[in-house]
């Protein structure tokens, strides 16, 4: 990576969306639910650490778009956000919008199997975490070329951020599921011209001391 290190990497600033407005215990996945963007202190702090003049991508789900719009309203700067469907949360298929307890009661074997091997297993009519890694990987590859050497702010979801970390760290998918990122936190990964990755920080919450 010696030659690549002499060039500017493409710097990815991964922002998880704001807290969702969703009943406890309900699986929402790709359901388009609202988010609470009322905490000015949080958004002001995050906007201050984001780079100026960046390329902006966002999941097209309302919670991500609303988060991006709020960050920009309080001072974050960059090109107009581009909707990127491949950044959406994992699709839990027929289980979306249902309570976990109800799914366990009605489909105990399928539910237990899914959580025993969550990286490879798909919910009915849904996708696996491995599927999420594949689609997020295509975004990282394509946009790293398009925005070569620039900053990219991507407002996305917990699952898609885990997928990006799996790629950057070359992790087994099951191990990447151990990552947790808080809402509105920032994770930074860099992609070099030879395809190598660097992880700068994970789950930064600049509104805290």
C-alpha cells in the first residue's frame, strides 16, 4: 500500500440516522418510519465535525433523509444529497412491522434459526446480513471511484454501517454483527486507491464530553 498511501483516500463519514419513532419490540427493517430530530445539541455537535464540501449520500428511508436534512439545516455543508437505496437497512421481509414476541410464538423454529445464524439466514421474503454486505460493498466501491480522494458523508442505518465495517476490516459477517453504533453517531473509514481500507474511528458521539 506504499504508493496508495501517498494519495488522498476517499474518506467515508458514516452517520447513523436519528432515533426512530417505533413501538418497543417491533421489527422495522426497511419499513419507512419517522425519526425524532428534535435534539439540537446532538445535531449541532455532529454537524461541526463533518467535512465541508463533501459528497452526500442518504438512504431513501425517511429516518435517514430527515437526519441528513436536519444536519444540513444546522450547518453541515456539501453537495445535494443523493438517494442511494443500497444503503437501506436490512430487509426483514414478512417480519417487518411485527412484534418479536409474536413472531417467536407463531414461527418458533424459523425465528430461532434466524437468530442462531443471523449473518447467513434470511427472514421470509427478506435478506440476510451477507446480502446487506454485498449491496453496501457495491456502493463503497462505486462511489469511492466517483468521489476519488474526496469526503463522502453517508447517512444510513445500523445494519448498513456494520456491513461497511465488515468490508473495511475484512471481517467474517458473523463477527461484524457485534458492532453497535448509536443513533446520529459518526463512523469514519477510508478507502485507498489500491482498494485497501483504513478505519479511523467508530461510533463517535461528539455531543458527549
